[in-house]
């Protein structure tokens, strides 16, 4: 009985816990990709703005 209960609880626990890490990993990939792409663009925009302001 104890083994069945522990297996049942473990299976439910693992099922409940597994989806969030997968979703967070996907979110990190999407978010990391978008932020990684945005940060260089922002830095280049800042560089261009800094270069343009002294020329004007």
C-alpha cells in the first residue's frame, strides 16, 4: 500500500512539476533570443545617437 501511494504521489508530483520547467525553458529561449537581439540593436542605436549628436 505504501509503495502504491508513494508511486501515485510521485507520479502526480512529477507530472505537475515537469511542465513548468519545459515552458520556462521555451520562454527563456524565446525571451532570451528576443532580448539578445534587442540588446545589440539598442546598443547600436545608442552608439549612432551618440555619434550623431556631436556631429550636429
